[in-house]
């Protein structure tokens, strides 16, 4: 007797959720790798580690949430994220398309 997959839509939904979760964690590890060039510059003297902060990112698989390290400098009144420059470069160099735009 052969058994079918059953609810294929549920299986596909679960697979997509697993890919997004595991892919987000892998991408976080890659972006936060100390061996990645230019990602860990010398900070200001009074910068404090404020822990990871969320960043929503739209990928082909859909939206994912990445956690990125945050450093806060009270004297400058600003927060710095270690891989913001890399992410800005990446998104600026990727081709953009909109559904239904005909492009």
C-alpha cells in the first residue's frame, strides 16, 4: 500500500518556515563573523554593547528577522550597528522588481 503526502500545502508551509528560520540564523552567523573584513571597526571609547537588535529583511522566501549587534554611544547620542554598511551596499547592488510592473 502506498501512502500519499497528505496535506501538501501544510508540508510546503512547514518547509518554507524551516528554510526561513535556519537561513536567517545562518545569515546572522555569517554577517556577525569576526573574520568578515571590515565588520568590527574600533568603536568610540564610551560605546556600550546594547545586545542584538532586530532588522526585518525581505528575501525571495519572504520576510525574515535578523538580529544584529548594537553599540550605543551616550556622548554622541547614537546607536551603531556593525553590519549596516555591508547591508546597505548589498541592497543597493541587487536588482529590484515589483510584481505587476512589467519589468
